[in-house]
C-alpha cells in the first residue's frame, strides 16, 4: 500500500490517497493515539470513490472517530470496464430514455451489477488485509453503503462485525439469495419514495436477512433525499457494535 | 392542578403525582433553570400511566432534558370504564382464548379503542393547558407513544410540534382516516415481528401520514422487544424539533 497524497482537514482528520497494486483508494483517519476502528465505505452500483456525497459522509464519519476507507474496485468507479459492461450500460441508458418496462431495466441491471459485485469483493478483501496492517487502523470492521456488495462481503468476510446498507441500489439475484446468510447486526436505510428502487423489494430483503439484530430506517423522499441525521445515526449504530 | 406527592430521583429529576379534576397524572421535570420542552407520553391502548415500561421511558427522557407528563385519561388505565367497555374487553379475552379469527378480534378492538380515543383526547388537552401554565414547563410540545391517540392529538392540537408513535397498538378506523391530516414531523417505531399487529397495516399507515418529514424505525423482535437505543433515538428526534 503506497500513499500518493495527503491532506490534513481542519478537524484534524488525515485524508490520504493510496494505491494497492491496481486498486486506488482513499483512507481517512481521525487524530487519535490509539488505533481507530475501521469502516469500509462503498457507493451503490460501483460509483466512483471520489463522488462528493461519499466523501462528505466519509469525512463526517472520520471526525466521529473512525478510520474510513473506500476504493475503486475492479469494474467500479474510474477503473477499466469490460466491453460487455460498457454495452450493458449503453443498453441501460437507451432503455431508460425509451421508458422501457421495469422488468427489462431490471434484466439489464442484472447483467452488469451481478458480475461487478463478483469482481469487486476480492479487491475489498485485499484492501482490508493491507489496511489492518497499518498501526493507525484497528478492528473490528464495519461496512457502510452499497448493499449488494455489502451482502457479499458480510457473508464471505468474517472480520466484518456490523454493516449499514443504503437500500437505494440494485441488488442482483445472487445477493438476494445470499441475504439469509448475513449474520452480523444490520442497519438498512430506505428512501421511502426512491424512484428507481421498488420499496417492496427492499422490505422483502430486510425480512430475508438472517441476522437477529436488524434495524430499518425509512425516510420520506427520493433517492438522493436521505436526511443528514442518518449519517449520525449510522455512527451511533457502529458505536454500539465496533468496540 | 394539585401535586399529591413528589420524589427526587438520583439524577435530579423531580417526579410528581398530580390530579386535575378527575384526571390523575405524573409529571417528570429535569433539574433546569430554564423551562423544559414538554413531551406528553401515553401507553398504547390506554394502559395505565404507572406501567413500569412507561415510567422507565419517562425517567430516561426527563434525564435527557425534557419535562414529561402522562395521565390516566377518561376510560384509560385505572379510571372507571363503561359497562360497554367492560363487556368489549371480556369479549376480547374470550375471543383470543378461543383463537377467534383476526377480523373478529379486530372488530372487538374497534368497538372499544375508537370510543376510548374519543374520550381520552379532551383530557390530554385539558392537561396540556394546565401543564403549560407551570413555570418549569415550556413549549413547543412533543407527543410520544400510543399511536391512535397521538394521531387524534396531532390533528386537533396545534401546540404539538412533533410526535413519536409506537406502532404496536390497535389503530381504529377513525384514526386511520385521520392519518393523512397529520402534518407534524413523525418518528414511527415498528416491531417487525409483533405478534398481534400486522406489519402491513403499519406500513400502509406510515405511507398515509400527511406529513412531509416522517421516519420509520423497524427492529426485529416481538411486541415487547423494542431495543433501548430507540429511546435515545426518540430523544434525539425530539431534540431536532422541540427547539
């Protein structure tokens, strides 16, 4: 893991870009003598790690006392995409512009989000290995954000002790089938009026998660309308589980 | 309003029993120089004000900095019941012991919870008038607990600025019809596996509330399993709205 730049924020948080082989990432660490518990933070649908909403959430969470890391995993963010992925995305744009029926749009999402999760998960695990070797980063580990990837990581990665999922992204069948095997405490965020994500699908998924301790927070408003206090609620959720 | 007893708790909260005409009540006030914002707290289905879970919640909320009040309104708690109410309750016990179908149980609930809300709401308003004359109690006012009564009060009582509803009680048709007229910020608590309260009915009701700012917190577990952190979340919700 090589740090390629660093920035000290006003609140003392250290924000560093890093690269780990082909994986580019960002790590935020609070001013602290002791190692800080780590939260892996990913944007839904593999959106770039530099997206302003993700960065704002990461900075706030670091200021609260967590180390926070995000990456552009294989096939995500600014990383190269396969020709098949590019084709699927172009098809998605055409379908949405043409007002295609929901099940057709669903199939297009299925064709590239499923494989994207498959490829992304190992990069996150590789990153986790490297992060936990840093003296300023400790365990246990939390996960926050992209639900489809989070389901996979919660199932395959025993170091993840709690997860907060934002329900506003597409969850492919493979991950829906895995939901029952998620056993860590969960906080699921649902935007009640999210235009592109059927509410019932999220409620069914919440019901299916195998963990005994799960909480759903639903707020009125569309996809981008999550109220800021949910970031604070998320910090408090992790505070209960990352001890 | 006459105070009939007082108790100083270890954290400095003053817990006083009062009577206001025929209405018996309890008021908790924190140690504070300034008037404290008031939260009216009611147990679902008109259960007694002395119930230990209500008292624990009230004490915690007072320690957080709110004045908290509860009463046994007409037809509720230890107050006298009409012969019709007694008959309905006896019928309910028989029906539940006999494993009667859900819609039959629903009709029995309808026959006494609806009238109970009708009678209780004016007593809460009378109490609110008296509480707001005390120098240690200020506005704005929050409401917490019994959803059916809370819907009525939120609609008829403009002094209520925010409400937290526990969804685990029966909500009669009259209140379901009123839900669209509730315009204050809401926090609705749902126990996902509540045995006696169909989840879908609560989700439909949450959807129907007319307020623009509403949040649903759902947790796994049965009727009595609400996690303690929801009391803290409730305090923080009121902290955002009772300024």
